[in-house]
C-alpha cells in the first residue's frame, strides 16, 4: 500500500486561519504544523495503524480527530477560557494564570495603547489594583511616580524595579520605550513573586515584554495619530476692575497715583481692557505619533523591526517633548537544541521648557508669575508696554520678584536630552530531557545632557532684576550611566503521567552600574546671542565632576510543584551581595514560599454549576532593598577651592569631613504575607480576584537625624520600621459575547493603610518642609509630620478658625479696636490685630497661638483608589471607555497661600479672594486685604483631593476585509481618541492628581503645577 497523505485547514471559531498549529498522530512521532494560511499536510506511512490526529495550539482547546477514509480533515479549534490559560510572565519564566501561586497583576495592553500618551506608565494609573501612579504635573516628558502596595521606605526611593525583556533596571526611563512595541505588562506584587529579584524586589516589580516576530509572512503595520492638546482648566483671577479695588484696599496712596490719573475713577475700570496672562501663556498644542513595524518569520528565524517618532508640543509656550526610537528583535534556532536572540532598543529623547512646577527659587515659578502679574496698565504705561517689558517698572523693588511671564517662558532655556541604548542578547541550550540552560548579557547605556541659559530677558539673567546679580548666565551638565548584566539560569521541567509536575530553576547573576557626571557654569556672559556656546567667554562659576559605581552579585533558585493544577507550591531563595555595604554586611538572604489550592477541582466543588474556577493562595517571604548611595557606609571628605588655610602664611588647600559614614549599614528587609482568592463563574464570564496583604519593613535605610553635638545633621542608619496593609479587588465581566456584539467590563479598587512603627532612637516624629519659595518665610517651616504609630505623610499646621469679627474687639474710640483679653491672638502682636484678620484655633487654651498649637491636618494618602473600564464592539465598530478615581486623600494647595491675600501688594489674586472680609461682608472664609497675619500652613489651604476622571475614550471602525483587499491591505482601522476629557472633583486647583514635591514624606503638594492636557486625536491602524 502507498503512503497516505492527509491535508486540511485549521481555523478558529470565527473562521480565521491559525498558523503554527501542532498536529500529531497519537502514539507516533509523526507530526507537522500548519503554514501561514492555516493549511497542513501530513504523510502517514503505509501499514501505520495509529489513526487519531491531535491538534493543539496555545490558547485553544486540544482537539482529537479519528481518521476515516477521507484524506481531507478540516478542523475548527475553540479558544480556551482566556482568563485561566493566559500566559503570565513572571521572574525568569512564564506560567499559566490558573497555575499562579503569587499575586500578579496584568495589563490589557490593547486597551492601554488606546490612550494617546507618550509612555505606558502615563496610562497605567487605575489599571491594576494596588498600583498607585501619580503624575507630578502635566509637563511634557515628565515621568509619573509609581508605588506598589504603599511605600516601604521613609526617606529613600519607593519606585519599583523594572524588568525590560528580562533585563532588571532600577529607575528606568520609560519614555525610551515605545508603547506600541509592548506585548505584555505584568506587575509582581507579593513577596513570593518578587523574591526571585531579591534585593530590589521590595518595592514591587514591573515586567515589560516587547513584541517579537511570529511564524508567518512579513506583516507591515503602521499606527499613527495627530491631535490637539488644551488645558483641562484655568484658574480664574481678578479682572482689571477687581484688581484695582484690591489695590486701593492694600495701599490707597500708591493706587491713587497709579490708577486715578487723568480724572479716572475705580468704576472706569469695569470696562478697561486688560491682559489675560494665562491666555498669553497657554496654547492649543499639536501632538503627533507615528509607529512603523515589520514582523514575521518561520520556524527557524523570527524577526521584529520597529520605529517610532513622537512630537508633543506643550500647552505652555516654548515647551515640548520629542522621541525618536527604534527596536530590532531577532530570534534564531540553531538546530533543535540551540537558540540565540538579540533585543535592541535605541531612543533619542528631548525635553524643552522652563521650570513650571515645584520651587526652591526665590523667584515665583512660571504659573505663579502669570497669575500674579498685573492685568492692566497704570497711568504711566500702555498695555503693549506691560506685555513686552521685562519688568513692571511701577512696582519693581528689591523684594518684588515679578517678571514678565511670557518673556520668561520664551527666553529661559532649559533643555534635557537623553540618548539611551538597551541591548539584551541570549544563548539558550536545551539538552537531555527537560533541561534548559540560558545565558544572557545586557547593556543599558544612557547619555544625558542638561543645558540652562538665562539671557538678559530673564529674571535671573538681567542685572536690573533683584535676582540678576550673576548677569547673563548658563550651565551645561553631562551625565553618563551604564548598566551591565550577566544572567545564567538552568531550568528543569518534568511532567509525570500521574499528574505530578516539577519545575526547578537555579541561577547566577552579576550586575554592574557606573555613573559619571561633569559640567560647568558661567556668569556675566558678554555675547548672549551665542547661547550655551558662549559659556567660555563668561566668568567661570562652578565646575562639576563626579563618578560612582556599584556592583551586585546574586544566586537564585526556585522550585515549583503542581499536581494536576489542583495543588501548587512555589519556593524561592535568593542571595544578594551588594558593594553598597561593607564586607561584614554585604550579603542579604531572601526566602519566600507560596501555596495555592484549586478548590474548584475538588469533587464537591465541581458540582456547583455556576462556579467555573476557585483558587485560594497564600504566600510569605522576605525581600530586600539596598537603595542608598554607592558609598554610604564610608565617611566622606570635601575639598573645594574655598577650603584652604594659611599655616605660617602659606596658603594650603584643606579638606573637611562632610558626611558621616556607617560601617554597620546593612540590608533593609520587607516581610510580606499575602492571602488571595481567585474565583470565576459561568465559564469565567465573571471573575474576581481578591488579595489581603500585610508587609512590614524593618532595618529601614533611614537618613536619620543626628544630635547637633556630632557636627553632622544626618547619616544613614538601619533604624525604624514601617507597615503597609491593604485589600485589593479586581472584577471582570463578559456582559455580552455574541459574534457581532461583545461587551466587557473591568473594575478594580485598592485600600492601603500605612504607619510608622519606629524611627531613630528616641525619635517619635519627623518633620519635613516643602521649600516652594526661598523668599517666602512659610516655605522654611514644616508642612508635613511623620509620627510613630501613624501614617508616614500627614499635613502639619494650624487650624483655621475663621476671621476676627467686630465682636472680638472692644471699640475704645471711634474706629479704634482692641482685641478682647479672652480672645486668643493669631501669632501676631495683639495690638496689631484688626477686624477681618485671619484667626487660628488656640488648641492649648493658653490664649496665645504659637507653634504648640500646630496639629495634624489630614493625610494626602487616599482611602481607596482604582479604575473602571468598558470595551464594546458591534460588528466593525468598537469603543473603549476608562475612568480613574481616587477618594479620601488631601492636597496642600500652596498657590492659595500666595494668591488669596498672601503675596506682595501689587500682585494679582485669585478671583475667589474677591469675597474677602470687608466691613459690609464680614465672612469667615477669606480674611481682609492685608489681614493675613503671620503666614503659616493651616487647614484653610488643605483641600479634598478626591476625584473621578474620564481618563480615556477610544472609538474606532475597522473597514470590512472585502474593501480593504482592493487596497492590497490586510486590515485598516480608523479611530478617534481622547485623554483627560473631564474630572469631577471639589478641588479648587487645576488638577487633583498633583504632587510636585513627591516623596514618601511630602506627597500631595500643589505649587505652580504644569496643567494636565486634554487631548483629542484622530488616527489609523493598518497592516499589509
């Protein structure tokens, strides 16, 4: 008899062909796979008695077909329950979600990429339970802050470890990644999941896997959009008429001279033209993004080549962010046992724009300048003069730092350029049966250039300015960062017919980080037209040069046991040696374990028909943190050109001890327990994941206060501990699942509570300042406090008790008021207090308001937060809606301290201050003009930061294939997308999602924050 040839085609339930399906004649070694068109051919030798074909493909149910006389066998494979069989990337491996023992959150990347943002972390907020993403502001190129399950450290970095295609990198610049290149994002949250990364896993791990080539013909794809950005809101300030009224209340004499010349009256200013400085400063800004990729391959070679161009103009003039990025991925089989590959990403980033958010400068920041700058001209100038002159000459003084905000934005050069290369290559060798050796080598090389230049049109570059003593000045700083890694892992996998499955991993890794910084600055640059190129002509000011390095050596292991996916056990152990600690404390050891029980596989539970899956998880482990400076355990000496002495009349350079080292410094350790539940109903149409966790961090790497007698203010110590505990819930539903109509919903909510368990010896509290403006005394006083037994970050200050009313005074003579003896003062001298002045609560009851009356004013940490998304498709139409929310967190609105009666008399104010106290309007909300008294932090400027944000809207239409084929295309989708459509909040500032001084101790501060943009884009996806 002749050989028998079986042919056919394999498709999914919707008729789409499936390339790469494995086809095996059971009981033999005869097998094949489908080609790019889903077709196959299988030759069965004559005399072969086996007659059952098995079809298998990842994500689909296996199907067995008994052969008959027919030589054509066409097969339709049904998809498995996606939620259970989804492959999840974990540390040094992958696992099906149904076999997870730890707490791992995944992002639907297809939904994530529907947000028109520069990087994946911008769209991550609200997507995963337990992951808090806070944007400091809306400035183009600015990176958000990500904290997983609450911060573990008090004074150190709480950002997670990033693992990019297997390369572990701390403080990775996510702007260098093109979101369209990302295949999957997993967040490892509990100790069992993160312990495999040992010393750097305490803050959680974000694993990003990029797209690779797939078996099939080359697929060329383009994704691009163009859009316009506008501010989500503007703060209303006083118009010209209200401004003049306010000036007359502050200083009638100066106001008369400035505004009532030529017979004018205050009423004449109701219709007087004025300047809207926010309108001059802000703009509708274009944003465009273009992605092009080619991916394909065969069974031996797979490739992926992609490129990206992003240009995001800022909504503030002269600010922008640009990215040019490319990626090449190649995977090559070398016979049946060897496999090699390389994954290379290069990006060139450029960020431009003057400092808008934050502070630390005596000059008001840009937005504060725009809000406070005079809106109308005085008698001696025109509106054009006011708009174009660098200074308002009628009000300039040694204490008035106002400067034309438009000239500031256009002339203050502040550029940051970054070139980053991340390359990862591997060799994989499969031998014996179940053994795999993988050797990887990686490089992450970053070059940063920061240039600043202040010409004569800027507040710090003009010698006529109170802050321009250095004249035209500039600086240039270059930073080089290089990260090298080598990882070697040996994996053994064994599946027994009895249902016992084993998986073991052993590994050895070595990583080295080097950094080098050098730069120079100059003052009094004579030829400002040269810009930065003219630094050499100026007076040298400061030369910077420094280098540092650290190394990490690690041994790791993991053992997984799985019995029929019913009982699952995971054990991890990692040992890390870090050069950041002395030889006596160099090594840290981090074990963890997890157990999961698939109770839905038990006979009693299987009979519960609506229940399709139920699994209980429990994990426990230790994870570490070594995020201190490279040589913190050494004492340091400082030597500069100013440090010299003259023994015997001979000038000799000297050095002084600048930092106190601690040779006993050791690993910070976090112990975490996690109890989880995964349940599904109606064949996973409804899924719920719940996690309850508690983690305690001990031996905190704390930059602790020292007694003044030591001569040092702070030093690193392993003192103190902190606790985080919380609950995370994630709910997913498939509401409708028809061929032409699908509707999915996802909801998550997170609750986290933290408290300090201990600080340095004898220390019960730690006060922190937010130095928003060095020319403002309040900025030097504490605005936050951390107290043992309470949350890490709490606002600290006085309780606002309204305003002093006439009833608080004795009128000793007409118009002369003396504060009653039983009425407390407000911190000012009693004789200076007048009706309408601000009033604070005397907590101590001694009749005097002083620092002893400060108290806790709330916490910026939310009570809960999360997200809610809906995806709907009807025939060729699709829509995705995503909402983000946060509840219970407070915000410190420092802007109100300055712009509700608090800044210099000539400054404009918020429109809200129009309702200030007057004899005819004796309210308790806003004090009288000039009645601020001592400027202090109080709950008057602490606001509720709760919000619900309509974060993302994406609507698309996919053209029918019969029309697309005429254009020689495989697919074509056009779409409209919007970001930050609107926000429901009671917060009076521009945006409640703000934190310009973000740290564990000082979150939730709003000061001159760059407003977040509302974005509208139109785009298309096509492939050919």
